[in-house]
């Protein structure tokens, strides 16, 4: 039970790491969404968990000519429930796009949750929870759009196990330059091969296992080389 709550709280929508930002470039954005649940239960109506994540990214000095950036954010939805959910990480571009051959990047993101500020939780019930995400992404950019796909692995650091999560997404740029507004849409099937069962809710997936979900994000990019 605790394992799935931690996983799906960490798996809420974040900015994708398909293409690290250029040195000196920054991005700030809001992403909403998460795994699909049946609500009300037995109604056959499904909605995404309403996670909202405020996040930033910053491009760092290239390593051997290859871009990398750092990311950092907070889960806004957790705050009204007396939880603080933070994350930080980095992404690195292994290779650039070459025609139909996609760009490839790898990333790592650490999620940390705490209920220590809760006024309704007894001291013995207060704790930290941590989850680490490792992700590999392939992406193709054409004009003002970019399509990307990849796979993530989430590790509950106290109870690590396989939670392979494939994903597919797209970004839409409002200009032909690197800065400006970017709209992101993404779908994932969290923990493919796992079957979570809770009495108070049911997950929805067309793939027979795991938890299917989606998110929508709006980001603004600025800075970097002129």
C-alpha cells in the first residue's frame, strides 16, 4: 500500500528530459495530471489524479560538447494534505538527432516526501519517503514540434523493485526559436506488470497491468545564448 502511494505520488507529471536545455537557458512550468482512477468507484468513469507540480530547469556548461541540465520542483497538490513533496535531478544528452535517428538522453530524478509539518499526524507517524527515477528518452524534432518516447524505472529506496514505466509524449513550441512557451502532453503506463489493488479506488489501464495516466504541462523558456 505504502509502496504504491509513494510510487504514484512520485510519478505525477513533470517536465520531460528528452532534450536538456542549453547553457544559461532556464525554464519554469506547471504540469498537471497523473495515473487514471475510476471515480466514483464502479462508475466506469475515469479521471487522472489531480497532481500539480511547479518545476524549474537550468542548463549547465556542456560536458565534452554535450548538453545537460538540472531540474527542481515541488508537488503543490501534496501541500493541502500536510505533505511536502520535492524533487531534484539532472538529464544528459548522449547523442543529437541525425535525420531520422533520434536524439537520446538519460536522466535521474530524486523525489522526497515528508509529513513532518502535519499538525494531525502523531510524532511516531512522521517520516521521510524517497523514490528515485532513472529514465532514458529518444526524441525526434520536426519544425515546432517534438515527439519523444522512452522508459522510466522508479525505485522506492526502502523497498526497491521493478516498476518499468514506458511513456510517449509530444511538445509544441509557439515559436521557431529556442525560447518561449512550450505545451507538453504525455501518457504513461506506470509499473507495467504490476497490479495494484486497493479497497477505496481502482486504477485504469488498457494494458492489463500497471496504472495508465497522462499529464499536460505549460512551460516558459528563457535565457541562454542570443
